[in-house]
């Protein structure tokens, strides 16, 4: 595998001269013979950096990310991050689902980065490449250290996840939300059980994810839902959209944001192979719909967005609430007698 091409910025990975994220001889490969990890290989590495700058040309609404894992056992057939596995000479299909890179020193790297004089406390987004609460997190427990580092510096952050494991860190999230802006979003694109089992086979069921939203909300942590992806011809019927938005509203979500399926290179090939196996009658329709590239036509995106926004209004889902400003507590006053000045006589 081309470990030397795993750069600290995905946009630079694979380019000549890109700085490697870690040394090739610092990789420990492990497998675990337990039901939840059977068939999965973990590549443990000590990364050289953990805070990544998002390329300026990106559509993302944030500038900095932290990704403690690469590859994802959620095995979502449409995952746009599949292409990043090719930088390691790993397969973007089954290899992406089962060859997981674990940055075991992520918490300590982040703590050092946040303490740097050069760091200005910008928002850090997590779960934007692969899910930081995928199955591996149950064993490696990287997120508690990461959240604690952000909490201790009152550094604003957000997390996007399909994983229910985030509830393990509920108390840490509450502590962080008391001192800085914390944004949590859960991804639920549809409710269809049959579609979920084939297109997102490694994820918790959609209703369990909505339970996460409900629990976070009950504990005072506002949680939005990224309704993603809306899958053309399989999850976009008006009745399906209505049922999904109704369930999202019932969970207490602060907002709902629809996102139509997009098929970037790496994900496109894997998704189309899945489509040909499970829904061969839709292959030609997809080829026409995505003939211009990775994104569905604007008219289609506008139609879905409009329908979801109308339903959100109908079911009373309000806008996302912004958190309070950063509040770093003042250090406690020293306890004891007043200090006296020492003299030489």
C-alpha cells in the first residue's frame, strides 16, 4: 500500500511531494475475532497531524476538519469518501468497508494543535469524511479524548454521524456545550427498512438514529437532521418524504436539511454496481439523471429541497439554534494566606 501518499490533506493525497501523514514503518495491522469486527482489518498508525484544512474550492461550509478514521464499516454504497482509499492502493469497494485506518494518537495530536499559538480557535467539523462513531470507535475510543480536548479549549465544533455510539459521550458533549458552540447532526435520509438494509448495511436502523436525536434533545443538546441522501426513484416519492420528515419532527430535531444523492468517482462505480444488482431497471434512468457529473440536475435538487422545506414547515421544525459564545471559565482564585515579598535580610 502507498502509505507515503496518505497526506494530511485529502486534496493533496497522491500528489508528488505531498507530506506524508505518518511514516510507512509506523503501521500496525490488527484483526479481532469477534462478531462485530469479523472480516475487518485495522491499520493502526501514529499520525503526524490531525487538523485538516478543507480545500478552498470545496462546497463545505467549514474550513477545518478532524478525521480519526479512514475507511468505514458503515459500508454505505454511496459514500463519497470511497475515493480516498485509492490513495493507499486500497479497494474503494469492499476494501473501503473492511480496511480501516485508525489514527491512534488523534486526541493527543489535537490537544497539542489547539494549544499552539498559531491556532485561532476556528470551528472544527467531524464526521465529514467517514463516521467518527463507526463500529471501530467502540474499541479504540478516540472521540472522548477529542471532545475533551475541544472542551478544555472551548473550541467550537460539530459532529455528523449515523452512529448511536455518540450517546456514550453524552456527558462530555454536555460539558462542551456549556462552554462553546457544539453542533450535532444525525444523518437519516429515509425510513424504508429494505432500502436501509441494502444501501447502508453497517449502520444502525433509521429509527434508532432518530432515537439519538430524541435523547440529545431531551438532554438540552440541539440536534439537527441531515436528510441524506435522498435517493432518486427509491427514496424520493412524496409519501416517503412526508413520512421521513414527520418522523424527524417527532424526534425533536431542531432542523432538517435535505441532500440529494451525489455520485463522485469511486462511489459512483460501487453504487452503480449495487444498483445493477438490486434495481437493474433503474440503471438507465440513473445514467440519464447523472449524465452531467456527480450531482443530480439543479431542477431535481430544487424540487426535493422545496418539498422537504414545505413539509418541515407543516410539521413545525424550526431553524437550527445557534449555541452561546465561547465561555472559558476563569481559573479559581488561590486559597491561602496573602503572599509576602521575600527579602534578603
